């Protein structure tokens, strides 16, 4: 990933996959929806796309075999038809599945919600998986990068943010860190983002709440942006990606680069 240009990473939020509670019974529809959003993100001028099993609520801590198999099938379709760098995030915190899928489809990066430390979430207590992930990456070496959240959203954290960031990078070996708001679509705290940028030896990504209105301000403090909610039709996360909104944000990023 070229962080020198401060990339925009567009989210493909998958519809419920087979095996999840809200799966609608038509896997072709899941694939077609994902491809449509990924192609829209590419057409709009984004720099990368990340796929996430967003529709699989309520999430388990770790994905089952059906989820991994069907997620891989969708990711492979996107890899074959979209030329952008590809990322994988398997909710709630299955970095092992994410890396396995990324390795199989030749993706470029993964996102891990809790790489180091402990998070108190609606799935219960989630512990870091840095050791298990490092062991798998040693077994299956690749150029896949690990983007790790620090004090991930939809969770409560009792540890110090600065300590958590240092642990994620120095002991968890993250290639980049992600700083988000409290929940999907909520803006990041600028003071926390500024602190992350000040102390992090690796790139800092904004993981939620990026909009057309706040991108110029966020641009000063971050090395990249993961965008999902704002580029959806009417700015609603449950809708499809809007070419008009995504293109508008990509054009603004282009202007900020110049």
C-alpha cells in the first residue's frame, strides 16, 4: 500500500453469508452485490477496497468454516474483476481467517480488530491474536500487510491508548494502525488521532467517520482513510455504494494531494 498518497480504502460490506442468521438463501445475490460495490469503488477513483462480512450479525468471535469458505469465494470474484489492492476483514476478530483468505485470493492486506490487548465487546471479552497470526505468517510467508485497530470501535477499553498503540506496533508487529470513533460511521476523536500520528512509527489510518466535510481536517493528521458509511447511498450504511458520493470524495482527495 502506498501511504505516501494517503489512500482512500472503500468498504464492501457483504450481505449475510451462508451460515449466518440472516442469510437470505441466494448466494449469487451476495456475490453480485459485493462485485457491484467493489466496481463502483474502483470506478469512483478510490485507491483500494476492503471486504468485510458486515452482514453476519450477531458476530461470533471467530468465523466458522462456512463463513471462511463463502467469504473466500466472494473475495476471489472481486480479486478477478477489480484491479485495486484488496483487503480482508473477518469479524469479529478472526485475523487467522482473514490472513488465510487473503493468502488464498492473493489479497494485499488484512484488518485485525484486536491484535494486541483485550477488548470488552458485545461478543464478550476478545483477546489479542498477535502470536497466532505471526505464527501463521511465518508458515505462509507473503507480502500481506496487517492493519490493526487500536482501541477498536464497538468496544470498551480500560488500558491507556498510547500504551495500546505501542504494544500493537512493537509487540504485535502491525504494519499500520487504525483509529476509529466509538461505532460504525462515527467520527474519530481528533486529539486521539493526532496523538497516534505523533507517536506511531507506522502509518495511521482513520477507520470510521470520514466524510466529505471533515476529510480536509483529517488529512492533516492521518496517512489513509477507510471509508464505508459516507459513500453509501444517502450516507446510510445498509445501502449500496453510491458512485456519485464515492467519486465526490475521491475528487476531494485528489485535490488535497495536489
